[in-house]
């Protein structure tokens, strides 16, 4: 069983969905297949500006995030620098596949940005620190994640999502069924149960 996980590290809901999905995937022995999805590109193409939403909605969003953090006992905090540009991070995630370290890379990004208030993850220097922490050869990593080929892969991954009906992150796709957001896990469980039974 496979769960495609369309993600962007600048999405608060991606952080929560990742932590909620992992034990579910373990329970059903399902493979999580990360798919980088460049929300910045998608937002620009749709003329959507996150920070232009009503002040009351943004305030409630922050309060609601802290409710989720408390309920699931996650060390989440709203970073001082938000939003951040994420294309470099997504490039880094794709590059880290070469060393079979995509998921550890993602988890380092989530921890540093959403838990430790480290916005340097959006910079080349910050990404190099993650590579060092994961024992990825730094020079090779830098050359790869800044390469045209990785840029092409990121555009292709994002476009694949759009072509398949993905419109935001996080999005979980199981057998072409789309589950958007962090609060669809009951439906994800139902779907995996059906697959398991079948």
C-alpha cells in the first residue's frame, strides 16, 4: 500500500499531517511516498496571497494550530519568520533522495523550522547544515540541489500534482483518491482498512 504525500515545508498543516500520518502508515504497513509540491508557484499562478486573509481569520488560525499542538503533544511553535520561500528546501529534499535520506531531510526541516524557530532552513547555508547533520556529502549535495535537473524535477512534481487534481498541501493520495489537509486522517484510515481487507 502506498500513500502519496504532497507537501510543502512552509505549510503548517503539512507539519501536522506528517506527524499524524506516520503512525497510521506504520499501523497499516503503508509506504509514504513524498511528492514535493511548490505552494509558492501554485499560489502565484492562482493569484492567492496567504497573508491577505482577514486578520480575524489569521488570528484564529494561530489559536487553532496551538490547539492541535496541545492535543497531539507536538512541540510546534509559530516561527518568527513566516512565511518563507520553500523552493530551495524542496530542491534539497529531491536531492537528498540520491543518498536515500529524503524522509530524514524532511523531518530535519520540520523540526528546525516549526519547532526550533530556525528560518535558515530556507537558505543555502541552512540546507548545508542539514546535509552535514545527515552525513550527506556537502559539496555534492550543493551541486545537486542547485542544478537545473533538480529544478526540472521540482516543476514536474508540482505539475504532476496539479494534473492529478492536487490543489494544496498537504494532500494525501491513495489510489487516485485525494485527501486534503491534516484533518482527513479518519478517511485515510478507512481507505487503508479497505485495502487491507481486500
